[in-house]
C-alpha cells in the first residue's frame, strides 16, 4: 500500500510572534482530525551543531557572522534525512522556523549580507507546502517589547528582520499565508 507524503508546514515570524503556541495548536488540531503529525523546530539545539548555536544565541560565545549563518543552515541539513523519512511515511511536519528565518535574521545584520548569499546554503532543502507568517500587530509588538537576553532580541533588530521577511514574502514560488496576531495569540 502506498501512503501519501506528509505535508511540510512551516511557521515563521519575528521573535515573540507566538510561533511555538500556534505550532502546538496546529499539531493538536491535525492530530485530533486523525492525521499523523509531528512538530520540529529550528534551531534544533540538542545536536552538536545546535549546541554551538545555542551558546551563540545565549551570548555565551561569539561566532563570526558568516560562520553562524552556515551553522544554522547545517543544523537544518543534518535533520533532512529524518524529515524526509517522516514525510515519506505520511507524517505531517509542523516546523517552528526554517530557512526563511535564517535568511531574514542574517540579512538584517548591519554588515549588509545579500539575500542571495544568505539563501544559497539552504538551496535544495525539502520545500514547504505552506509557510504561515505570524504577523505581530504593531501594538502587540510594543507590548511584547520586553525581550529576554538572547541575541537579536531588540526592537530595532526585530523591525529589520520584519522588513526582510516582507521581501521574502514577495517570492511567488513559496506558498505564504499571513496571519495577523492579536492578544492571547
Ligand atoms: N535564527 C533562527 C537565526 O538567526 N537563523 C536561523 O536560521 C534560525 C532558524 O535564532 N532569534 C534565530 C531566530 C531567533 C533565534 O529561535 C532562536 P527560537 O525560535 O527562539 O528558538
């Protein structure tokens, strides 16, 4: 018996947009409707590469900007065999961040990385069937402006990231769906 390939659904957005909450809800809803569904997230901090990324994000170590970009990409690639296996088994994957975050965050850095350079290392990754962009309303963004201590968590940087996401959403080869986030997600 052949089974249908699972769907690859990605959730993207700036920090604090509520991606993790929505991923959990989506996984639950799909499971409740009888569809085998699992959640994944990037960065996946538990692998060796993920630990390097984690230490960078927590400001415990510094990494050169190109290097960390490539590590984020490598962290996706190292999970591709597992992703493919699951999708081929007919399992739907709901993924909290993917290559779009990689491109948006690196290209938002003041060094002026081109989108093209940022996109190259992720070329050939399994293509999402749908990318949901959780758009934080400006008033919500202001309320959620109290960021933690991780790298990138400043209002100025998040605004730059949002602009980069808006450029990426112009790509018609990707099926984007924008969802405006209000209170209580
Ligand atoms: N991030 C995430 C990147 O800079 N590049 C990437 O490729 C990915 C997947 O890591 N601020 C950034 C975005 C977030 C941070 O994400 C960690 P999370 O979802 O808070 O664990």
